[in-house]
DNA sequence: CATATGACGTGAC
DNA sequence: AGTCACGCCATAT
C-alpha cells in the first residue's frame, strides 16, 4: 500500500464523530495541494479492514459524492452520528464541517 | 508505452 | 439550479 494512501487514511481517522471533511481539505492536509481527485480515488480503493470513517468525507459544499444506494447509505450513517442535511440533501459545513 | 477512468473542484453558460 | 468542459494524476488495461 502506498504511503500516500496511509497518510490520507490517517487524516480521515482524525475526523471527530459528528463532523465531516471535504476531499479538497483532506488533500491539502495530506500535502497534495488541490489533488482532491486522488483522495476520492484512494477512498474507492479502501477496504473494510482499514477501519476508516470514509462516511465523514464529502465533496465540496457538503455534497455526498455517491448516487442512489451509496448516497442513502452514507447519509444514514452520518445522521446516526448527529450530522444534519438541509433541504437540498447536503451538509451545512458551517455547522458540521471539521475544523482542524 | 498510450489511453481511459474516477467517492473532485471550479468556473462558464 | 442543472449541465458541460477542463485540470489534476495515480491506477488500470
């Protein structure tokens, strides 16, 4: 496993319960500038054994980047942690965004 | 080695 | 608010 992935996972594991972080934010914290796409790619390659709270990672503006079942599943988990969604179906980062 | 692809982000229309 | 195009780059084929 590449060291880059481990770094990304380590950062995601720091996200506190009830908060969410964006791909771009993670990319910056990992020192990869604005390569948010790679963060998403690494999460896609994630396995359950890593025990990474991938559900706390959302797209810019608090939008979930998954569709259909994926969206429903992630939303359900987040709501169970206390994260709320607005009428548009995304998360108000002003309140739930992770502040490092 | 050459292309295609994607759990993104941003800007144009 | 919805679509489309493009930059970015590690992986996959």
